[in-house]
C-alpha cells in the first residue's frame, strides 16, 4: 500500500481510538485558520501535523514588514508530543523578497521546527560562537563560519545549508536547512517557495540526520507536504521519527 494510503488509514484509526490523536492549538495565518495535532503511538510520536489553507499563502502581504524579523505564525505542539520528540514548536516566516545566499532570494516560507520553547528561541542573542562540530552535520551540509558577518541571526541562530544548493545554477523550489546554536542542533527548517505552494501539489523531503545532535532525542526523518483538494489546504507532516544520540563519549 502506498505511504499516503497508509497514513490515511492510520489517521482514521486514530480518530476511532481517540487517545492516539492529541489536538494542538488553532491559530490564524494571513486571515486563514491553521490547525494542528499529534498522532501518538504509546509514549512515542508517530506524526506531527499542521494544516494550513492555501488561502493563507495566497494572502501573504506583498511587502516586507519593517523592523526585526518576526514570525507570521507561532504554534506550540501538544506537550505530550514535545516530551517525546525533538520538536517543541513551529515558527513560520514569510520571506517576501527571500534572503541570502542568492539562490534563496525568491518569495518563500521558512518553517522553523524548534526543539526549544518560544521564549528560549527569543533569548538567542548570538553571543555564543561555538562552531558546529562536523559530527553534528549530515553529509553534504555546509555550516556558516561562526565569525562571518551576519552568520548568526538573533532569535534563530546559525544555519547550515545543503552544499548542492550553493552550486552554480542551482534551483530552489523546496529545501531543508538545519539550525544550530551553541554547537547543538536546535531546529529543522524546510523552506518552500510561494510559487510551489500555490501549485497545489503534494511532495516529500527526506530530513537527513547527523550522527549526533548535542542531546538525545527522537527526530523526524520525513517532511511531507500533502495537498488536500477537498479542503484546499496542505497537511505539513513530520513523520518517521528515529532516535539520535547526544554527544559522543
């Protein structure tokens, strides 16, 4: 049975059994209602789901906001799911003009899935300059030099990008960035262009995991963008969680 059919069957089963599905908060994004839930398998997380109507991406304002970078959406996942996985909350950013490097300078949305609380993220002041150890980077990822200008973004941290994205002639539709602070992995960041989301199509991205992340936790290895035509909305799904170790001894 294809993966999406398996997920649909699992979702129906969870609705029937009740305790496996834990509802998350409902928030607003550009005039549309965003919902969320976690699917639990005992004490483990099976899936984290955020449902966002396409209307939210259509309604994204055509001009950049002034002042510091502020998330368009902050969504805290159910506490039970947060205790059982790396992901604590989501912060969604609308990059109306994109951002450096040049390949990413097109209108897109940044999905920051943090292992920290919103207040802990807000406290990141970039005074900590610990470089990312190579064993905390997946193969094929390039970290920014910790002393480079603007390498660390307050309220976020350092970003590591796929080396393939930085090659001459690379195209950006959707990609997976990893975030670090204090040398530890702190967030997973799928980035998706507005054009891609307005195309109303489903797709998946593998989440590459490093050998260790600075803390022991269960991380998702699959990010699925599942278009639901009956709702004209997307389910953004983190799934296929695996345990990753803390610091190597």
